[in-house]
């Protein structure tokens, strides 16, 4: 059975960055997907990161990480996305990733009404554990499997739930690659806006050596 969203990204509030080459600084974002089981979260991640889709994905056991570098508003961002199991037995383990996340993806299966109805609990559980505890925490909701005919959750119902909580909503298909990149990039933009001040402060405080700054050799 599908489960809603999970948090993904590398932590800007942790002040982390990676220098790839002179003048090219990549901010790390840690989004965390949060979801019930079988909503197609792993397929969404692989479609976004690798542009691939496999019909026979198995249920995720434990956790793995996927990485993708993108540019948002001319700022390079390294997305480090946790792919975590949605089963109940993994909930305690998955919760350890919340604290370092910079954004949350809540996913549900539009052909499974129960997965949608569990969004409230998954969102509350995430907000209870995330640091900082902030109801304006960067978050998006994905209604997956819109390519299937037997949907049980209407677009209007899902959009109304998200509007009430001021969360962007995307109807997506991992199989047909519909709105997948748009959803993740919206989350990245939210996270960048939220943490931009922290990013800039960190980079301002960083020391950058120039030819004049390099230590001069001294005679003994």
C-alpha cells in the first residue's frame, strides 16, 4: 500500500557546501521524501535523477541516497535525496533523516484513497521531528500514478487539501515523466529561498585565498 511523502536534500542550515572548481560553489540540499508504502516514490526519484522507469521496482528496504546537481536562480545546488522505506518497521529509522533535511516531499498514490488520507499523519509526524520545527518548512505534495485510469482521489480534492495548508501540489507520473522535475525544482527553490540568508552568510565568512593572500615563505 502507498504511503505519503518523504523528506529530501542536503542541509544548508548546517552550512555545508562543496567546491567543485575555482569560482563554482555548490550548495548542498537534503530533501527527505515522506510517504506510505507503494506510492511509487522510488520510481519518482529514479525518473528525476536518472530519467529511467522500471515496471518491476521492488519495495524499498532501509534507505539509500541519490544525488543530482541542478541550478536554481543561477545557484548550483547538489540535491542529496534519501530513498527510504515507507513500511512501519522502517519509521523509526527514517525519522533520523528528518532532522538533517531541508525540504519534504509528501507523496501519495491517486489510485489509493487510503494513501491520500494518511497524508495528515505523515505530515504531522515529519513536522514533529524536523529541526527547525516550522509549519512553513519547505514542502511539496505529489499525487503519483495519474497515468492510471482507476484513480480514487480527484485532483480537486488533493489540491484543496494542499491549498488549506499552503503546500504546492503536483499531479505526477513517474512512468510518463509528467511534472516530476517541476515538483523537485519547486522544492529546491523553496529551500533556497528559505536558507539563502544562511548560505550567503556562510560563504561570506569563508576564507578564499588569492595570490596576495597566500602565505609568504620565510627564512629560518
